[in-house]
C-alpha cells in the first residue's frame, strides 16, 4: 500500500505556533512601552503658581456685633454721589483727614448724627478704618456714627482732592463688618435665630448691595409651650420588700438513707444523786 504523501506547505505560510508566539511578544512590548511604570516620575512642565484666596479682615474686631440695611426701591434711580462741599484733602492723603470734619460738612448726615459729633450720652464716632473697596489700589475711609437712635455706617472715597460719599447705610448696634478682597460685608443679628449678611461691591459709582443672605444660628425657636425639656413622669411605686417564706420540706431521694429523728428527752421526776468528788490526799 502506498504511503500518504505529506501535505505541502504553501510558499510564505507561517506556522501557527510561530504566529502565536509573535502575537505574545508584541502584546508584551505594547504593555512595556505604552504604559508608565507605577510610581515612575514624569516631567509635566513647570508647576503653576497657586494664588491663595482673599482673606477676611474684620473691621473693629474688638467691638461686639444692628433693622437690616435699607435698599432703594425697585425702579428708583439714584443720583451719583456728589463731593463733600467746602472740603479738600491736602496732599490727596485720605488717611490725614479729620473724620469729624468730614461728617460735619456732609449734607447727608442726619441731625441725630450731628448731635453725636458733639457730646451726648450714648454717642460715638468710631475711629476710621482704611481699606481699598474700589479696586484702584487706594484706600477708602470707613467710619460709624452711633447715636441713641440710629447707627449709621459711612464710606468715603477720594477723587483727586475731593471726598465722595459712596455708601451710607443704617445698621444695628450689634453689627460686625469685614472686607474680603475689595468687597464689604456687614453681619447683623436681625433676630435671635437669624444672622443677616449684606454684601456690598463697587459698581463704578458707589458701593452697591449685591446680595443679602439670612442664615439660621443657634437652636430653633420653641413651638407652643414645649420648651424642649422631657415631660415629667409620675414616679413608679416601689415594690415592697419580699417577705421570707418558709421553705417547703425537701423530699428525700428514693435511694437516700434518712437518719432517724432524735427522740425527745422526757423529764425525770426522780432526783439525781449528788456528785461526790474524791478527797484530796494530805
């Protein structure tokens, strides 16, 4: 019988085992060169500079924290601020002006505030604070006038050698204030449980109210007569002390040996003989 001829290999054919080995080698090379080694270092260029957020800087931090600030009615156009008449700033140095002189010449200052410029009980003109609120790099003058009635915050800015009143707002006596970058924030406890935050920002003409937020503080107000305390409950009667009960006689086990009960001793009517002790030897 003739032998079966071996199959002929086509020219250029690659064995299956060789092809599979080549695929494995290519896969390993792709993993080696296409993925960074864990924990390896890579150069992504120079690091970007990190700018810290603007810090909150409190005004008159040593004083404690007054109705919410009045806002202009919708549709009412405010006139641009006018310079304080008969007042110029020598050397254009706003920090050198006398705050009482500025308030005395400002026509927007109320009669109650003018009394505070003199001497009255419960009146005060706070020492001015200087912060940049317009973003031009120059400070503005901030002061507060306290009267027995209203408490008013004033802000003045310097234009050439004249002072412009850019904010006049009534606040509560217990308000606090702070600046964040060039923005002015006023914090007022408008009730026992609500703290109102008023945010003022320069609009190119004046410090305008940008937003007002109410935030709850402390605990919630009580509702009705419930003060939050647990209701008193009647005292539960204390059970009387248990009395000792006579224990029942224990039953003997069936196989236990019970000792006989002792017989009672009957009293004898006969007299007993006296005990005679031996006489000691002499």
